[in-house]
C-alpha cells in the first residue's frame, strides 16, 4: 500500500447508532397510519438499495417525533439489516423523513474520517461481510449484536479524497450495472407482450407478420374451446399429440452421486442448464426407463409452491445418460415433424397455457398435476411453417435478452474485481 491506510473498528468511525429495534407504535401508545412517513424495515433494505416497491408501514408526524427521538435520517447515511437477512447495506436515498423499523439500524459516521459513499462500498464488500457473518449468532435466523458489530475491524485510506475517488469509480460501474438491468427488464416486458400476440394472433405465413387483431379483422378468426383463434388453427388435447410419463422416485440416500437428473429448479429455464443438474444413483433399468430424449419437454408435476407447478423446460441433447425426478413429468410429442418441440415448449411457458394447466392442478400437502389431467388440457395445433415463424420471433427476442444478461455478468465480475482491489489498497488510486 503506497497511500496511508488506517485500521480501526466500526465504533471508531460511527458517532451515533440509530437503533430502534423492538420499538412498536403500540408500546408508544399510538398506531400506524395517519401520515405519509415511511417506516423502513429489513423488508425494504436490500443489498445496494432501498426498495420502496415492497410493503411498508406509514406513520404520522406525531408518531415520527415520538419514535425518532435520537436523530433523523440524512441522505447518504448507512442502513444495515441486523438479521433476517443479516448484512444488507444501503444508503438513505434522500432527505425525506423515515422511521427505522424492524431489524434495521442506521450509522451516523464521522465525516472528518470517512466518506459515506466509500463506507457503503466498504461494508458491502466481501471482507466486511465475512466478518459480519463470523460474529453473528443463531442457526435458523442469524443476527448480530450491536456491541459485536462495533468491534469489527475495518481498513480505509486516511485521505478523504482517496475515499471519494474509490467511491466514484465503483459508483460508475454500479450505474452501468443498473442501466443493463433496466435494459433486461425492458426486453423481458416486450417479450411478454410479444408472446401474448404470437399465441393469440399468430403470424400470417404469406406476409411473415402478425395477423391483425380480432377486433380489426374478425374474419380471420373462429370460435373454439380456447376462445377466438386464427381460422388456420385448431384445438387439440395434449394427450392426443403426445405422451406423458412420471419421473424416477428414489430414497434420500440415492442422491448426490451417480448420473445427472432433472429436478424442479431446473425447469425455470427455457432449456436445461446441464452443468447445474444434481446427481442420482440409478440402476441400468431405471436409466433405460427414465432416460430423456432430444425434444422431450419436462414439466414440474409436484411442488410445495403452487406457482412452481407446470413450469417446463426443453431437453435438447442428442446423446445422454440423464433422467428426471419423481417431481417431474415428461411430455414426448409423437410426431416431431408435425409438432416442433421447441415451439410447444415456448407455448406451454406462455402465461395463457400455464393458467390452463394450473386450473387442472390439485392441492394437498403439495400442489400437483397428474397425467390424466394433463392429457385433457387443450392446446393449439397449427402448421409447421407458422410454428417456425413464431419461433424465429421468440429466438430474436431471446438473443437481445441473453446479450444483455451476458453483459450484466461481465460488469458484475468487473465490479467484484474492482472492490477487491480498491477496498483493500491492493491497487492505489491517485487523486
């Protein structure tokens, strides 16, 4: 380290903790409501930001004065969640009034020693987070006492200008990351709207464009069990165009080694991520019975979470030794020349198709969908050429999303490297 770095504890740089954990309106003889002052809890304080889209209580001016009797929040002050979850760091985004609520404290720092933005990055860094966890207590829910937090050591440059420079560099990469995340959200929203149009209007194979809507050209549509559909489409039961088969059931001791298998969490991607699959010890007969083939669509058959049931993914490998778990159900189209597996995988992931499937599910300890109910679900039957045109549009949309997601991963790696270098003094920042 060429510049001078100082090693101190958290208590050396914090001049005041605003900690109101355990305080409630009832204990103050008051109630929530009656005003527009937000109460920030660990629910709102995420790593890197305060999320105002999540539910929070609102308070009156009278409750605020009685509650926040040790000081006010100021823009840039450090927010820290002390448990459930432990260690989320954010800065107060503005100079509005806020009440500090459940499991969240605020750090008022010595401005002559440390820059708020620099401290935010320092406390977000891997080294401080590691120390935070090391000093935590609890098994199911981990938390940290204020006195233990105060004793955690930190390392920072004495020169405030150095701190500001480091914070500015990291802030720039954060801005790039945020912009990329916004682009991903925008493209995903566009895709969602596009999927609705593609699976309700389809594409005219003569023009290569979306058909006009029913309201604009009713003559291009006809009535069906699935509502108004293009005249070139038909409705067919899933059981009439493909076959279902439940997955392999094994005892707990059979998992963790053996051959790859597809489970619930694997179905949330459009195609399988083979490198993330778990392992199961299957016999040769089981491998033969439950082996996946290229073009198989795998649905979640049973899940604790109702929203998880019916998610599907596509198996695209030629040669493999991969099976699927008993929580899954395999769907194999009978004629892959007439019915393109990739198209039907996308169709089943479409929100309208998922709603039809969930209507057929049953709830006990888990939410389930069985083969007989799946066979009766209606789906679309349309020409292969139109299937290809619809797939082309979806692939183009996925290319945009995937490109931004790869860019996001690259920027996140850059930020991780910068934090490792700049927050430890490994790389000197010249003012």
